[in-house]
């Protein structure tokens, strides 16, 4: 059986994950702006090196987000397995009591 604190932790992590996936990243906004500036042939367009740096940072952020998601799912999986085992044991005990009665 999970405690309220454990289930609260799982819910908070899930909410945090949903919020981070819903918001567009600033890096993608910068890339989109850069494309717009390039089409206008504006002098403020990013250099290829600056664009690669932004993409690299974006990839670092994606990697960190995925690592957090994996960790979250590990924790949630452990909680579900623990609860499953407790329920399976309870069912076994109830079946034994039913057969003995």
C-alpha cells in the first residue's frame, strides 16, 4: 500500500513533466526567429556557430528532461509493483481464510 506522501510525490513529478512538455522552449523560439530573420536577409540573423550552440543547449535540455522522465517512471513502477505484491498477498490470505472456514 502506498503512503499519501509517496503518491503525492508521483503526482507532483507527473504534473511537472506535463508542464515542461507543454511549454515551447526558448531555443526553438530563437531558431524560428532566426529563420524569419534569414528570409528577410536581416543582419541580426544568427551565425551557423550560434545556431549550433543553441541546438546543442536544446539537446542538453531534452536529455535532462528525458532522464527525469525515466527516473519518474522508475519510481512510479516501484510503487505499483509494491502495491501489486501487497494486494496479491492479501488475496492469498483471504483465499486461505475462505478455504479454512
